[in-house]
C-alpha cells in the first residue's frame, strides 16, 4: 500500500485538476449562452432566405440557376465543420465517423470525394486520412465570421459551378439542447425543388428580375448556400460549448469521487501506521 506522503501528493494533484475542470466548465457555460444567442439570431435570416428559395423552386423563371443543375454523380465535395479545440467529449468523433462512413460508401460507388475543412480537428483527421483537400480555414475563435469562412466555401461553390464536382455535402453538429448534439450530413448542392419545397409556406410567388434573372438568381442562391453554411458553423459552436460544459462537469464529478477514495485510503494508511506504532510501544513495555 502507498505511504501517506504519496497519497497526500495524489490528493493534491487531483484537487488541482478538479479546480481546472471546474473553471473550464464555468467558462464553457458562459460561452454556450453567447453561442446559443448568436445561433438563434442567425435563424430568422436563414429561414427567410429558405422561404425565398422555396418560392423560386415553384416559380417558372426564364433562367435556371446553375445551383439547381442536377447531374450524374461522379465526384462530390464535402465541407467538414469541426472544432479547433478538444475536451468536448465525442463531438468531433461522431461527426468524423459520419464523414468516414460517407467516404466508404462513395468508394463503393466509385465516386471521388474532395474536402473543405473548417476547424483544426477536421483538418487533422483529413490529413491523417490522406484525403484530397480543396480548401481549409481554422482558428475561428468563439464567433463565426463570414469573411473568414467565405474563402474556403467559395472554392467548393466555384468547383460546382465549373462542373468539377457534381454535389456538395455539409457535415456539422446540430445543436438540439445543452445535453444533446446531433451529427448531421446533408446535401446542400444542387438545390433540388423536392428538397426545399418543404420550406415553402403560404401562397406561391413569382418575381420580376431587374436587371436580369441570371445575375439575381445566381447571387441569391449563392447567399442561400452561404447562409446554410454559416448557420451550420454557428450550430457547431453552440454544440461545442455545450459538449465541453458537460464533459468538464463529468470530469469534475469524477475528480471529486477520486479524491474521496484517496482520502479513505489515506485514513486507512494513517490508522494502520498509528496502530503499528502503538503495538510496538505496548510490545516494548511488555518486554521491559
């Protein structure tokens, strides 16, 4: 059995660890509230542009946007949204497992996959997997900024416009509540009427385009896809802080349990040492 000095050292070490995890839990809880607020503030814009895109899918414009061009799938692009930091439970593991399953399915169908990485953890995974990387952006901080995301996103969108890839998928973690985050892999290009028809509410609309339908529709649907990706990043950040808060709370609780067990061992060891000393004293007195 370990000595009392060694057990005291272990208790001190676990107490210091618990202080760190407790502080990280409180920081994550504070960031989670701000991340949820940003996510909810972005939802009205995303919802409105979805409604407009749904109306466009039901209208009969004289020009069909390239983003609605359905082709035979020979090559796809996937935008992987992950975190820059760890210590957030299985958040990244779940979404990267989903991406790995997609790659296996595409390989069976002889479909090539090219990636865009948003976040350091996804980038590290793709580099280890030796996947083909079109673009990347990392170190997003605690607030998503469109000017940081736009470069990496545009590479995928332009590849679709040129016909180099036939579909674009988005992998991220959707925020459900503080205790539940859901990994999602969804197709964002091409925008098929059957997929965005569900967003349509109310009567049908048609539009008059000025100066022309081509420039208006291409610009609008590009903003629509960018809004989907921005919302996904905001959802992922809210999920990250929620998962980190829960993970750090679990770590703090486990540290508390370990301290209790070590304290019990310390008391037993100390009691055994005292008993041994008393026995030696009594034995010595009896010998005299």
